[in-house]
């Protein structure tokens, strides 16, 4: 990965209040360092949505365990509502000290082959969904359909981006339990 590849650090959720604040779904293990006032984020949004290509952080706070952000370019609730679903990206080069080997970004995982401990193909990583309790890997299964797998070390003991794979040691029935066809 080039040292200037942007990585998703958050996905914007719903508007909060009247002054342009939004909730965010975190995709970083260090929000305090990523969400410094004045930080400029690249944006990734639906084509034609009118979302600015960059947003500058005006304020940040945590309310009832939920991160709330506001941006210089978005003064009110109407503007904040238009941001829903937008991804906030930062260049890897701006993330000094983040190579501690812990945590994975969605962009590093999507497209990796998912295999069982014996090396048999299960499918492909389609997405990473960040949840309040734990993250989930969304797998596109080799036999068709999608499944959600808790992204915890007991179930996903190995992530090898260089080899292009993740090892999924799913307990019996887990892939079928969350199967979507």
C-alpha cells in the first residue's frame, strides 16, 4: 500500500441537533487522535449527492457513548442530513504511529479470500461493519449468499494481507445462522 493511500476512519450516520452535528460509525481504534479540531478529511459519497470533497472538523464530542462531529462547511441540520452515509478518509501518511499491528481498516480487508483453518475456500471479504459491541466481517460465500462473522480473534485468528487471505475458524452453524441469500 502506498504511503498516501486514504483510509476510511468513519462513516457518517444521522444528523444530531440543529447546528450541523452528525453521529459517526468509527472505523478507527484511536478516534481521539483522528478527530482533532481542524483536521481535513477527504470524503467518499454517492455521486451527485452534493457532499463536499473535503470536510474540516469544527467540533467533536462524545454523547452517551456516540461520537458527534461537526464540520466548518456544514452549518446546520439540513446540511448535516445530506452527509448521511459519507465516508471520512485520511491519508496513511497523516496517521503517524499507527503501525502497531493492531486493528484493520476496511480497505485492507475487502477482497481478501476467506478460508477455513485447513485452507479450504469459504468466500471473499465483502465489507467490515463496525458495531457497538464488536465488528463483523461480511463474507460473500463461495456457495452463494452472504454471511456475517464476528471479527474477533477466536473466530478470525489470522489476517494475512500479503497472502491475500483471512482464516475464519467459525463454530459449527455460524455461517448458516447469519446466512443471507
